[in-house]
C-alpha cells in the first residue's frame, strides 16, 4: 500500500526582520542579500531543494531574524530537506521550529509526514496528535494521521480520521481516495466504491485511487472492471506491485492463466510479501 498523498504544509513565507541599529548605508546590501535568501527559502519559482536549503540556512545564520521568522525559516528548510529525502535533518529542523514557536502548527504536521516517509509510523501518529491538539480544525493533519494508521494496519482508526478530514475539508480529494482504500480493505465495499468514484469524478488521476477501486471490484467479483482499473493504475505507476498482483488474480479468475501468472510473478519480483498483504485485505 503506497502512501497516497501525505501533505506537508505549504512553505510559509519568511518575513524580513533586520536587527535594529544598522547604519542606513550598511543596510542596503544587507537587505538585498536577505531578500534573496528569503526568496530562496520560500521556494520562489519552484527552485531545487538544495537551493531552498541554502537560502534558509543563510537566514538562520544571519542573526537578523526574530524568533517567529526564524521558526518559519526552520520549517521551510525542513520541508526542503524532506523533499530531498533527508528525513532526519528535516525532523531536526521541525523540532527547532516547534521550540521557537509553540503555537505554530505546520511544523508539527510536517514532522509527522517526515516520520511517516522514513517509516517511523508511531512517531508520525504522535506528531499528528500534537498538531490536532493545537488545531482541531486541521483537516490535512487528520488525513495524514489516517495514512499513518493505515501503515500500522489500524483500519478502524484510519476510517475515523478520514471521516473527520473530509468533514473539515470536503475538497480534500486524496482523503476521499484514502477512505476508499480503507473501506475496500475492511469490506465496506459499496461505500468505498462511492468514495473512489467521487474522487475520480473530482479530478483525481493517481494510481492509488484506481488501485483502490480495482480492489473493490475484485472483492465484488467484477473481474473485468478490476482489470480495467488495475491497468489504469499501472499506466500511472508501472511498478505498483499491488496493481500487478490484483490484476493477476482477476485474470486468473477469468480463466486467463498465462496473463494472470505473468502479473503475479512480476508483482512478487517487486514485493515478495504481496500475497501476504492481499490475504490481510481478505483476498486469497
């Protein structure tokens, strides 16, 4: 099961806060340098992660930012490190942002995403818990916590969190897709199908949503529809083991032994435990 779309809170704009007492003539180059660093730290023009890190580092090391702006810089640098898959560095920066601004919710959510991406799912849940305590209306934090619960096979908890995320933010399409997957696994098939249909009709065009709907069709015995959806998922993510394995099972049940065996074998080359996962989903 892939992490569908765990959301790191968007980069927070860093404000320019020069230390008082600088002579006016000295402030001009200093201000120009800081403005450039701010633009890079804020990720202007979608610059590469390492350039964002450099911009934020310049701000952090400048001594010319107040604590609230420094917290933003640490949060933004944490986002950049996370984008570069340097999760331990990201977590360290999010920790520092939280220390500097205890009422700043974004680094709590972002730290949870970083923990989740490195596979520390229980730590991720704790971080999302803290974000939700600070802001009970933070829909993305509920959806992110649901994804962590899924990784821990805590499906009932995941459904409750997806429910709350969608209640708070009905436009959170990836949460609707995630609830579809969860309902597919626990056997709430028609409600799950409705979720996936809604997500796709809302413009969702990701492998995870088609993979989820395919599992529902497979469990319903609608093998042709399952094959169609698994094929759609594989066009978007050709190495998605769950889609290959599920399509293989659907083909086998339609009597296509050669095609089914080929898909199942390819899936097992990608993920040796994929059959165990499907057994956990209720499909043998």
